[in-house]
């Protein structure tokens, strides 16, 4: 008997989340962005929370969306893991470190160095 996969197959996304996933798929390896930047790129500049909901819905599914590259914005051009679950936050940080992203001692990432797209990263300063 074959072992069952530990993740569920991807389920259909609610209407409107497809464009969010398409934008997140464009974030290159070794770069990060913020929920707000994804919302702005999708034409919904006040939709950061919706981006968070869309990415949280991917939890436990097989997908091709690099969700780990989306972080919560912090002041002064920084971003950080926003997952409240310590295990989930550690997984996200590890995935990003494996891509070459460096975190400071407080768990933040410099958008000037690792941000995508560059124009939005510079504007976050």
C-alpha cells in the first residue's frame, strides 16, 4: 500500500485570489516583498490583509506559490515574518535563509537589499 502524501492537493481559490498568487509567483528567489506591495501591484493598495488571507489559505496544500517570500512591513524599510505560530514562523525564516536572505538580530530583513520590486523597496525607506 502506498503512503499518503502529508499535504492535501491544492483546492480552488476564492475569486480574486488568482491574481495575488500570480504576482507572488513573480517574486524571484533571494528576494522578498510585503503584503502591501503585493496588494499595490494587484491594484488594491489597501488590500494587504486580503493578501495575507490568500497566502494563509495555501497552508497545508501543494502549490507553486512561493508564499515564504512575502513578509510584513516594518518601519524604516524593513520587513519581518508575520506568522504568529512559532513553528510556521521558523519554517518561513528557514526557507528564506536557504535562499540567501539575511535577517538581523531582531528577525528583520532590509528591503533595500532584498526587496522586490526594487522601486517599491526604495519607496519603503
